């Protein structure tokens, strides 16, 4: 698959995907979606500060591992503005296909252990209609798989 680097984001996959769910609206220009992702991640608190530009009023935010679903931009922007810890992140990869953006990242909460996450951002026109965030801890690769593992890591752990 051809790949290109986009400033600050690393490899971006250019191939279209099969659309599984129709969120309505026209397919947005990929550069517009990347601009929205930059607005979200390049500004501390960008998901709150730029919420009007990023999300539809009826946007949904979901955390599958906790079973939480927040309906409406105003609802989840309110609790995000009160988030009780400092979060820093590093974008590892951003993939854009049609109206879906997949953001792979690592995050640190109040200086604690590095967590790994994926944010799935489904767009309707040029705003996020649904965001699903998965977060997990990293782990040491088991020794028994070493014989089959490549010497090249999937992603540097720094």
C-alpha cells in the first residue's frame, strides 16, 4: 500500500475502505479530516476548546472497555473540561479512509505508565459524528513467541 508522511502524523494510508455503516452526509475531503485531527491533538485541550468546529451537536462518544456512551457534544464536552488529571499524548499513526479516521497513540496520565490507545473518529461531512476510544496498558512480549517475531518492532516503545 502506498504511504506518505503528513507533518506530525507519520504514515497515512491512502487506500479507500469498504463502508460498513452509512452515517449520512457526503464523504469529506481527507485533508479536511486531517486538519480536524490536528485541531484536536495539536492544541492542549483541543477536544474541548475546538469542540464546536470538531463535533456535530448530536455526536456520540463511546468507551467500549467501560461500557460508557455519551450522547451530544455539550454533554461530553462538559465532563472533558473538568478532567481531573494531566494527559500528554504522542500520535503514532493516523489513517484516513473515506469518512473514518483511525488515530493510534500513546498517552500518559499524570506522569504514570504509558498507555496505548486507538481513537476511531467517524465523520459526517466535515465533523465527528461518533468517536470510540480504546485505551490499554502495554506489556512485555512473551519469550516463547521470539522464534517467529521480526527483529523490527511494530512500533518503538519510547
